[in-house]
C-alpha cells in the first residue's frame, strides 16, 4: 500500500516537471489524484503518462510534526476537512505532553548555537528560508485553500504566500544596533538587545501560514528559537511549511507540535518558554495570561477586534466602494483587522449601501480551487453557526437585509456576502465580532455621534476613516481608540509598520523594528570612565 502512494507522488512530480508552463494545473490534478478518486485528463499532459491516471487513492496521508529537525509520528491522529466540500483531505499526528517537552528542550538546546551566530549569518539563513517559501508557494497555497477555504485567486492563498515571503525578508533586513542612551564625562550607558530564548507561538486558522511567519521570522532573526502550535483546523499546511523551512534551518531552531488547546496550554505553561506570541480570541488571550504566570514569559497578544469604519459626510460612495468592500470582506471577513461596523452619515446612507451592494454582486463565491472564484466558505462549523446566529438575531430585531442573510446550503460552510441596514449599537451583530461575511451599516447624524459609537466597544485593534478631506479624516482618526487607524483604506498592514491593539484587543506590537524589539530582552551595559 505504501509503495502505491509513493508511486503516485513520483508520478505527480513527473507531471510537474513535464508541464512546468502550467504548474497550477498540475498541482490541481495532483490533488484530484491523491484525494478525490476521480481525475480528468488535461490536454497538456504527455500521452506517455496518461495511462497512469488510473491510479486510485489507497490511503489517506498522515502528516507528522517536527522536533529537532526530525518528523515525529504518533499513535493518535485527527482528520482535517476541506471547508468548501466537507471532504477529508488528510490526517495529522497528535503530539503528546512528552512531545511538547521534547520540542521545548530541543529549542532550548539549539538556541545557544543559533544566538551565537552573527547577525549576518542569521540574516542569510532567513533569506534562504524566504527563497524556500517562494519556491514552494504554489504547493503551500493549495494547502491553504484546501484547509482554510480562501481562494487561490485574488487576495487569497497565493496572496498569503507572497506575504509569507515578504514578512520573512523584512525582518531579515533589519538591524538593532547598540544605542548609547546616556554619555557624559563620567559614564557611558549602552542599550543592547539580547534574544529571549525559546518562543512559544500559537497561531489561528484564518491566515494560518502568514501569521505563523509573523511570529517565526522576527523571533529567529533576533536569535530566539521557536516551538509553534498551529490551529487544529489548519494544521497540514503549517506542518508542510515548517518541514520545508527546516531544509535550510539548523535542527531544533524551528519545531512544531500539534493537537487541541490542551497542547497549546502545555506549551504556554512550560518553564523553559521565555516568550509567548498569540493571535486569536480575547477569551483565549486571557487564559494565556493566566497560564503564563508560572514562567513569567513575555507576551505579545493580538486578540482580534470589532473594527469600526466611518464614512465622512459628502464622500463619493462609488469611489470608495471597492476598497471598502475588501476592507470588510477580505478572507470572507475572517480577519482580525477587517471593517466590522460601518458608520455612514444619514444623507449618504442609501448611496453607500447601494454602491457596496453593486460591488458585492460582482464577487463570485465558491470552491477556491476553481477558476474565477474570489470568495470562499467560512472555515469551520463553529464560526458558521456564530455568523448565522448574529444575522438571525439582527433580523429578529427589525434590521433590513440588503443582500444575503441566509446560508447557501450544500456541502461547504458557505454564507453569502450579507449587508445589514437599519441597525444600531446595542444589537449583537454590531456589538460582537462576527468574524464572517456580514457587515452592519449604521446611520449617524453628526460626526461626534459616529466617533462615540465607534469607540463604544471593548475592542480596539483597528479602525478607518473615509473621506476626501484628509485633515478632517486625521482629526477624526485621532479621537478613535485603537491600535491603528487607517485613512481611505482598512487593514493595510505593512511589514515595516508596527501593528498591535488597544483595550481588549491585546498588547504588544508586531512588525518592523518595534516588532523585532518585542522579541528581545533589553540589557544595559553601564561603563564608568
């Protein structure tokens, strides 16, 4: 049975080599051969290999986790399903408590020699990692689409892989030089940046590979080592990415463990973990704060948001509708820094709704592996049920459904783009983070009212202000309580620009020089002259 599976892999590799000009097509039919027991024969395939298309699936691959540069299997495993089809696409070996301990100890041991390398050596290795990610982007992008649901096209899986490359290259290009913080005739005081040690990284299911890279790359650049625990919903792509990254990293520098929240808890509580980086819900973030009290690990917590967007009076709705749409619905709204509440002046209210509705009508939704699709499913049933519940509650309380409002049905977790009007603060859909393809649109009379309602939330990750008067937009932006306020854009993060939240959206920052500092320990060296 194993020999049959190996033959299938070899066959697919041959197809990739022969058909380099249509590598996306080859990856697509590779997936059909491995997972679906059905194949179509594209005209571009060499006739020499057509007879091999009768190979059938005989077993489902189990993906292993990596500790100290070695792939580790387990007696226990769990299945991973495609949210667009409901099909099982693979299984994952589950880490044990002993595996978590081994991973941390492997990282701790490797950290000494990794930190001893020069900055230039670590930079060079990270640039090699970026090249590996770039070379394997089509393969990893397909895993993202199959596991997470976002399409290959548009701001989807290939876009996510491009971000992985960029967010690896940028930390590799940054320096943290020694700072002279004070000097006079009697003394000189220098601020040095030292690695913390072992970083425990906990990653979510919405941008599984990109957010993993956000945590891995700066940590490694600073001389730390990493043990990562991915979401159980989107594990395979992360395992494959880390396996590939380990082809150029020293053993033990980057490790991964798998399983449910109990495995993440063991990682967080480990006495040899010096830093924890987490992206996810505020509820889980609070648990991490409690769990880390025993090891005094430093924390960077990005705990989601309920981002407001304010359209200033008199703004041309047609000009902003496209950017506003993607600011709200990138990754089906399953992004922490999406616009999740839209505030529009009463005189422009229907015009903005109409413009957004027109844009929404042009966006095809479906299986992200299909050509032309730019919107996929909600990733899992738990989140699907939350979205449905919030919309049902809005309807029960008199809100107007402009578009969508009901599940699409079928095998996947498809919920249509839904625009909800005649709604206000105080309803669940406005007050709670929906994390899905639904946008409540709230009417305001004065800009002061809009600012007050925008700030009426426990979350404070991002926000945006839209309008042609940039001075007025900046004035409004300064009054919003959030980590970032974008003007005429939303969620426009950049690897050189610090990003973090206020209020219950967490603390600490990522990205750029400030993000690199966040994975270091400052040390003062004070010299008497």
